[in-house]
C-alpha cells in the first residue's frame, strides 16, 4: 500500500470533515421536526435493538451451563441440560426476532426519509438556472442522484443498526469476559479489536480512493451511453455505430481497470482481517485451554469463551464491509448534497407578490445582458409591446433574438435595465406566476414519451377531456389524432419522435392554447418546417394569438409580414422599427434581409 503524501492526508482530512457534515445533514431526516410518529418509531426500534444485544450477550452463558451440566462439572441445575439447551435455542430465536422487529418498525421512517430527500433533490434540480442545465450531463446527474439516495438508505440503516450495535456488543462482551475471567482476556480482546479496526480503517481509506475512481469511470461510461442513445438518429446518419461502440468500450475499459484494483484491494483487506481475528481467537482459546487443564476453568467456560469470540468475530468481519460502504455512501451522498447546495442563479425575492396581468404590456427598458461577462449580447435594448399587439423580432443569427425570449421567461436575470409586464419588474414577482402568464411555442417542440392526450394536457394540470379536444381543434390537429388507430391514446415515443415535425408543433401549440396565457412567445416556431407545413401551422398560430400579446422571434421574414410592428436587431441593438411595408419603403437593414431571402427562395424555386 503506497504511503500517504501530505496532499493525500489533507484530502483525507477534508473528506472526514465532509463526511461528518453529510451525517449532520442526514440527521433531520432521521429525526424529523414535527413528526412525532417517526421519532417514536426510531426510539422503539432502538429499544428492540438493545434487547436483542442484551439477549445475544447472555446466550453463551446458557450454552456454558448446558455443557457444564452434561460434563458433570456442576450439579444438575433446575432446568437440566435439555431445559438449558431449549433456553439457549429460545434466546437465539429472540435475538433474531427482536432484530427483525427493529427493521420492521424502522422501515417506514427510512423509506419516508428517502422519499423526502429524493423529492427535495428532484425539485431543487428543476429550480436550478438555465445556465446550469445547459452545462449539465443528464446521465451523470441521474447517477449522482441514484447513488446518493441509495447511500442515504445504507447510512440510515447501517450507521444506526450496525456500527452503534457493534460498539454496544463489544463493550458488553468485554465486560462479561473481565467479570467472569480476568483482565488478560479483556486485554487480548481490546487489543485485537483495536488492531482490527485500525487496519480496516487504514486500508479502507485507501480503497475509497480506488472506489471513487471506479465511480468516476462508471459515471463517464453511463453518460456516454445515454448521450449516444439520445442521439440515435445522428449516429445512424453518419454510420458511427462502430465509433460509438469503441468510444463506449474505452470508457468501460477505464471502469474495468478501476474495478480490478478495487477487487484486488478487497482481497488484501479480507486476508489481513482474517489474520488478525484468527490470531486473537487462537490466543484467547489457548488461555482458556490452559485454564481448563489447571482446573481453574470448566469445559463450559472454554466453550463460552469460544462462543463470545465467534460472536464478536462475525460483526467485526462485517465491520470492514460496513465501514467501506459507509465511506462510499458518504462520498455518494456528498456528491448529492453538493448538488443540493448548488445556488439558484435566479430566485424570488423574499415575500415577492404574484404577477398581476391586466393588459399584457411587455416593456424592455435599456436591457443589457451577456452569457459571458466579456461578451455582451444585448447592449441596451428598448422595445415596448402594447396589450394585444403582435410584435416580431428579426435579425441575423447572434443578434440576440432568442436571448430576449429567455430573459422574458426569466431563465436569466438582466445585467442592466429592466423587463416589465404591466409595469411590474420581472425580478419583483414570483417566477411561478410569471411562467403561468407566458406561453411559449419553441422552434423544436419536445414531447414526453407518453400519449398525445398527456402531452396536450400538460398545458394545464387537471384539464378536462373537452378542453383537451377543444385545444387540439384550435391547433388544427384534432382530425389527424382522430385518424390514428389509438386516437388520443397514441404513444408519441421518446422526445415525440413518432410524430412528424409539423405534428409535433401542432401538439405544442395545442398544449400552449390549453394553458391559455395572456402573453404568447413564438420562438422561431416554424423555421424548422417545410414551406407547406409552415403555411398550415401559421394559420394555427394566428388563431392562437387572437386576443393575446404576441412576441414572435422569426428567422423567415415571410411569416411575420402581417405583424403589427417589426423590430430589427443587429449586434444586440435595435436598428429599425416599423411595419413590414414601412420598413421596405425605408430601404434599410430589414429591406436588405427581405431582398436576400426572396432571392434565395426564388433561386430554390
């Protein structure tokens, strides 16, 4: 085993501090405030635990009495050898019975704690900023949550019901040996336990580093597998199946090497533990055998010492596994709690009121923003969208059109200026009320791997069948759904891949119509569709915009020619504003964009 460097020692100290911090964080889930039933169950479970250990420590004494009675070393006791044997069997049965009662009583507390923690983590992830989700790796994230929740389950069960009980049992056995024999038996047992624990902890600390590397490789392999499967079509387009398989195999090769090191180190740990335990067992048995030969001890005493040594050997053997798993559980839980400690970039102000939409006036006042501080995207945007007005935002790629949409939905907070709806700064109201007031139809509608009904109904929780059908009709997709063999119960596949682009967009429009928001954001909602499909979708979008404030982010200028006002962006600034006809007459930036697109369409035709 390689010696620790000062850096490794510092890492170990940091991990220990992190481990204690993690244990403290788990405490409230084990002893939850205001949940008397949970505290009562924990106390009852601990009561059963203590009873089981007391009976377990007393059991070898019954065994000794039975042996002594049979060997004639003591006068026949009232119970007799058979009675003592039956009592011995009953004591063992009661030990197991109380342990099982302990597990049964604690099960509800443990599972409720897991459920609370999993829900808290899931909710927190959904509340993290867009910036975090853009950089995250879904496969690795799911593994961190999965391992973290399992780690909590393991820690709750084994920290409470293995390490604590083991310490109690060792103290009781040591006390019995000291009381019934002499201090040398106690000295040997304490020495063996101390040496065993020190060896186990030292080797396990080394193994934890190997296990962490194995986890890292496992997460990497899992991420590559999920990433490849999510991009199934792209893999097929480029005939990259073999390439993807080789990439995955390289990741698995790293996992294989780490797993071999972990398994080899486990063999070393088990061998060393066995050597220490066996040496201690032999030493104590030799002492007892000498005592029997000298007449100081009975055969029953010899058997009892053996029983006690075996009794502490079993949990000590288990200690190595439990400690390793607890250390690993702390590492896994530490990763999950780090996830929980990820700060929200966008959060509600304390006591923030709900957004009150009266007319739906949207105002961008001197808005400045950049994803990277060194590269500003918006440089003082001033745009006002009146109630019920349809305003289009156009401009070349990189001009800041989609960024405006993300800021309106408050995926990010502006760095300068303000965005207001009916005079209310978005930073002063709750995000939930803001999101409820805005409906978004994105360029690529992503659907859940469920039925068409579920995906449309996602627009408003608790919507009736009639409302779902009405939204589908308004989006001009009802007839298509009815033509399907399973109708609204048709499964759309992962990310909606069983539907065409136009069908997915119509489902997305129906979903937004069912939400019935006063403000509608169309983020290049038809730019990925062919011209014929786009024309039919445009009709559905026009209907969707009736009676609402509509902001249309457009790449294809022909789709926004009838907008009330068109705002032209260039390099994060407003360069032109006006109607389609007025901007063409002006002969500026918009007219140049229009001419270029018309020429491209004529050439394509």
